[in-house]
């Protein structure tokens, strides 16, 4: 069996690459994002985090709690978002983005288009296929994702979104499938979120991580061996400085 056919092992190997590529765009985009934040006057961390969610669907209390399960999003922060005119709280208890927030997100998509275009100019021919593979994984993950993934996916993709931004946001959403898999694994081991954060290396941690990999591997069944190799190699290339 090749390393691309050992699906739990593959899921373990590609997870840090997905995180690194996603984080790399965020870090590179900070100067452009900072300009947008200063112009908007928003406390914009939530809008940046959930740029691909808020234009697509409202935030449910359960979804918000799952997205921030290790760093709870408290009522005070919700109050800040409401007070600054970024979110509206409906009678149904759902949080929706305001027109001002959606305009900020549209500008943010533009900034990410500029940055991914610069960062990945030498690999532009790879981006459409990588974005397509990530999109297929999101569709395949819908049957096994949990509450965070259901809130995060599918991402907002307005017409004309370039392949680099599609890939960036699809990877962002895909991370929550593994996050839900991890939560399911530590719950199955009888642990809480607070306990898993402080759990040190050892047999229990090893069992949780192995269970996470098995659960996170399910969407990758939809890709062929060659496609799994293409995705891993492609993300490795994009992660190079």
C-alpha cells in the first residue's frame, strides 16, 4: 500500500499542510487586511475568520460554539459585533451579517485575490485543479462532518472568484471537518475540550489522534490515488516560501 492509499495516514499528513497554506495567506495578507480594517472601523477578527461563512448563512448558537470550541466566543464579543453594526440578532436567535459587514467581506475577498495572485503566481497552472479537489472534498465531507463543518461549509463563492481564493477558503472550511473529527474522538474517549487541550503525550493521546485520523480520512475516499498525490504535492509546493 502506498502512503497515498493509507487514508488515515494520509489524513494525518495533509492536515498540517492545509493549516500551513491557509495560515500563509492570512499572514501575507495582513498589511492589506489591516488597511481594510482601519477604513471600516470594525473590530474585524470575526469577520475575517468567517468571511466565507457570513455571506452564505447565518450563525447559529450551536455553530458558533463549535467553531470556537477551544476559545469560546462569549456574549460580550457578540455584543461588540452587534454594537459596531457588523451583526444583527434575529428573533430566531440567529446572527446575520449586516450590509456593512458584507461590503467589508467583499473587499477582503479582493485583497485575498491580490495576495494569492502574488504568492502563487509561479504555480497559477496548479490552482484550478487544487481548488477543484478541495471542492470535491467539501462535498464528500458533508455526510461525516459535525456542527462546526455544517456551519462553515460550503463557503461563499461569488461569481468570478479566482482559483487562489477558492482554494484558500475551501481549505479554511475543510479544516473544520478534521476539527469535528477530533472533537468526536476525544468525546468518545470520555474527555472534555479543556482536558484535550492539556492532555500530554501518551497512550490516551495516541488513541485520540488515531481515531481522529480515521474519522478525518472519510472524505479522501472520494479521490483517486493520483488525485490524493496531486493535492498533497500541490499544497507542499504552495507552502514553500
